[in-house]
């Protein structure tokens, strides 16, 4: 009542029946109350501002160091697949040809690169042939070898390739490596960077969108430019699938029983307390449990999404149960009573009336639980998923048992590598993870907005 | 739709799947984070050049890796443990108790430990005695053991630059710390006579007394990895970090390295033994798995082959100091010679 408008009396002055004081003349106590409200509002604004600043700072730092991972430097070369080197016998026998290791392909690619430079008319002043060869990614021989092994008849032809440039060259075009840092860096020389500049003008070297970042597997410390999230995305997808398929029905069944059917007694109270407790247990504890039960006792394989999924299911279940029970509770009793009143059984009441009305809340809780599970690393540490994995897991369901990484694990792994180029990759992976989380949370909000009914 | 039915069927499926876990066809490796980069380079090249799948390499620390190796024989246990320190008798006993009787010890090369600071700071030339005098909890001043009073490097030795002492050393769970203790603190302790003073003062274990570092904020334990140490050195231009040689070689644009005993660390000086702070790196192979896991023998042989671990191979290029006795290791690996008792 402190800011009552000016319309209280005909003369513009309102008087109360007791003291005869004007409401418009603000007294000391009212002033104090007003001031304290203003202070509270200000504090609230400051709190929001700090939160927003922290978020902006975090996003800015991640985006500034991570966005560049979505672009990558490539070199266009033509490689002559020399039969004298790749197929000495000349019989195009794949088993024989596969004996030629990537070390054998390296000279062919280096030769192709030199020819591409010559053709473009770029001068090679002040740079040794060895330095030129070092500008190519170490991934290139593997790429050409796989191309040859896919069809051995191509030996003897000259094939065009788009190979990766080395990590330091790539870093130069992204501003991570400068001429000054190259002076002091033993892995790159200013002459190489100058040549890279000239080659880019000539169109041999180009920077384009990096699809491989989403599809390629992890790479070792010597080739950050080739590292991608492919295996991690598949691993995370498999785990989320397992979590969804197991925790949604289990969680919903448990909460329906507890909320609608179970008698209220000490035992169910105990269960309720335990479920709330489980929701707050540190996630690493579930990892220890997973190691003991699923790997050591049940004999499931290490590093496999099935174990990760089961562990994360245990972690997500309490969240889903709590959300489901809350949304079941929020369905008004009149709905149940009306259904029972027209002769529905208890189960019909629940499945035909209560559950559909509670569904938006349940789905929201599930998505939030899944999002939490998607970002979890600690429990995966103990079950061997924090690992260097390069093989794509097979399609489901066999793939659930193949080794795989996960998105947050990939971030963790990359931040530990020595080459600074992995910092960019890690930030890029964080962006991908954030995008997944934002999409899931938006889906949760949309579901709620669309289907939620207020009573 | 019935949630009960759905639940029952998913449970049944997962139970069925659990019993039908198929034979493993990939090699599982775990252990030291120092060996991890080398192991992943080899694993990658192995996957590219052989018809076997790329091995899965986990990190987690040398001790944890050896413990996992010794958990038993079977497809849900790992095949190879990477280790930046030698296996301990307790590990061997643990292995034997769990039925892991034959283990091969494979030395892949040596790793140098370097002392590096911000690239824009002054250059340093250390001896182990300097580091002991700078970081030890107690040092000898005027013939008496006192709490370390040194604040500046110039207090330690007059010809060192006048820079605040601040060191980021590996935490005690790291294998690197053992080498640091052994080759720097204890060696320095002996060199500057503090060891003798400890013994004279009746210390029960003089070596242990030498290893005690001061707790007044000058020496900071880093329990994370080298990237964390680098971040700390970046933030404190006065700070010195303890790094592996390969990590330093990847960050020569940010770090400068100090000499130790007059020798600059490089793969050459470490190979000849002139640079004093280095250690061998190992991996341990569970022989019982060699004929069960496809490609395991090939992987082990490929790891120590000249084209990978030799002085011109990719591991040496990344910072591993190749073992002069590699040929011996190759022969032992080909014969699957299990390791004898520790000496």
C-alpha cells in the first residue's frame, strides 16, 4: 500500500480514520520500507548481472578459442601412386600392397606436394625440402594408403588429394601461431609460414569448414589437426540411448507405484529418503559401483558404452523419479476422483488420466536428467572410457560393447595434451557439447510450454 | 501401453546382452600419463598399418595401470600397463596372487625432466644443489640446520639471477616426482652437505629428511598434468615448472629451459647420460593374453621396432630418448621373455 495512487480523496488528500496522517506524505517507516525494497531490487539486479557476466565471460573465452576448430587448413596435391614403390611384384595383390606401411607412402606425398608448389609457380626461396615436407600433416600418408587399399587398381595413376596441413601451419592461419612465436618454436619456422602465405595466395593451400571435426576419430599427440569428435559423438549417443531406454520406463514405473499405489508407511518413507539421497550422491561413486558390478562381477567389457550407459542410468534414475513424482503430485485429485467415480479401476485412472496429464513434466525431467548424464565425466573415468579410442564402434546393438569415448571425456583428454593446438580442439568440443545441451534444454522448455496444463 | 511390460522387456534384453558379451578383439592398455602420448602415437600407427583394430589406451597413472594389470587374467582385464617407474615388488606379489604370473618388462626409452620458466625471463644454470637449497624444508646455514630462509635465487647462489624463488613441482602421486626427489633433491642434498648434517643430527632417515620440501608457499605441488603447470608458469612469470622433455619441446615458444649441472636437456644429452635428470619408461605385458588378444604380439614388437622407437622414429621426434639397448629389448620381446625377480 505504500505507493497508492493519487486518487484517494476528492481533495487529493486521503486521511485514515485513526491518526489523521496523510498517506501521500511519506512517513519515516514507509520510507524505510521503500528503501529496503529498493535495496533488495538492486541486489537482485546485481546478482543477475554477475551471473550474466560470468556466462558471457565463459562463452566468450570458449567461443574465441574454440570457434576456429570448425575451420581447417587443407592442401590440394596430386599424388602419383608409384607402382615401383607400392606394388613391387606388380600383381596388384592387396595382401602384398598392405605390407607397405605409411612410412612408404610419405615420400610419394612429399613429391606430390613439391610438384604442386612448382606448378603454382610459388618460389621456394630460403626453405629446405625437409621443411617443406614438414608442412604436411602426418595424417596424409594414412589417408593416401587407405585410398589405395580401398581400390588397388588405382596404383599407377595420379590421384588428386586434399590433405591436411600440419597443426602449426593451420594455427598460423587461425592466429594461434605468429611469426614471433615461430622464431622460438622448434616445430615450425618463419620460412614455412611465409611459404604457407604464398601458397594460400596461389590457391594450393585453403582454409575451409572442418566437417572432419565431427566425423573423424581422435588422433595422437603428433597430429592435432586430424583429431575429431566422431567416436566421442557415437559413444555419447549410444550411452544416451541406453540411459533413455532403461531409466525412463524404470523411473516412471517406480514413481507411479510409489505415488499412486504404495501404502504410506515407514518403508516407503525410507525409500523416498533414499531416492532423494541418491540424487545428491557424487557421480564418481556410481563409477566405483559400475566398476565393481558391471565389469568385475558381470564381466562386461571395459571402455564400452553399455557400461557407461548403465552407470549413467543409475545416476539419472533418481532425477527422473523425483521429477515424475512431482508432476504426478501436481495432477489435481479431482481428476482421479472423477475417473474413479465413473467406475474406472485404479490402473485405468492412472494410465488413462493421470499419466497423460503428468507427461510434460515427466519428459522435462527426463531430458534434464539426460542432459546431466551427457556432461558427466567422473563415473566414466573408472570404467575405462577416459581413453584414446580411434576405432568407430559398430552399429547397435553390438556397438554397445565396443570401446568408445564420450564428448566430455574427449574434452578432458584434449586439455591434457602437450601440443597447444589441442586447446582449440577442446574448446571446439565444448561448443559441440554446449549445443547438444542447449538443444535438449530447449526441447524440455518447448514440451513444457506446449503441453503443460496449469490448474 | 504398459510401462510394466516395457520395463520387463528392456530388463530382459539388457540381461541377455550382458551374458552375450563377445570376445574382445582390441588391445586394452592403461597406465602412466607420461607414456600415454607415446603409446597413442604407436597405437595410431599400428591401427593404420596393421589389419588389427587400434588399441585403446587409457591414462590414469602408472600405479593405477599396474594395479589394473594385476587384477587377473581374462578378457575384462587389461593387457598392457604403461608405467613411468619400475614395477614394485608389491605389484608383482599382487599379480601372482591373482594368477598373473608371467609379465614382460619392456623398456621403451628414456624421458628427460626439464626445469623451464617463462621465455621472457632471465636464463638460469642450475645444479641439483641449488634446487635443494631453494626448496628443501631445512638447509644448513653457518653449520646449523635451520628452516629454509632463501627468498631469491640469488640467495641460493650469488651468481644466479635475482628472481623470487617459486617452483611448480609435480605432486606426490606423479612418477615424475619420484625422479625429482631422487635425482634432484637427494642428489643436491648430498652435494651441498645437508645430508651429512641430517645424519649428524640423528635423523632416522636422512634421505627422507632431504626430500621434505618447504611448505611456506614457495614450492607448489601440481597434482594435475603439465598443462596445469604451464598455466601456472604463464600466470607467474617468476615461476619455474618441472616438465617432461616432450612437453617442453611442444611449447618452446612459451618456455625456456634451464641447464642442470651445465648441461642443456636434449634427447642427445639424455641418451649419453650427461643430463642428470632422466628416467626410463616401461610397459608391462601380460603374457597370458599374448595368444588370446589378436595383434598383441605384433603391437609389442611394433612399439619397440626401429621405425617407431629408434632414434629417427616418430617417438624420438616427439621427445622420447631412444634406448641405446633397443636391439636387446627387441630380442626379448620376440622371445616373450618374462621378467625375472626385481634386483
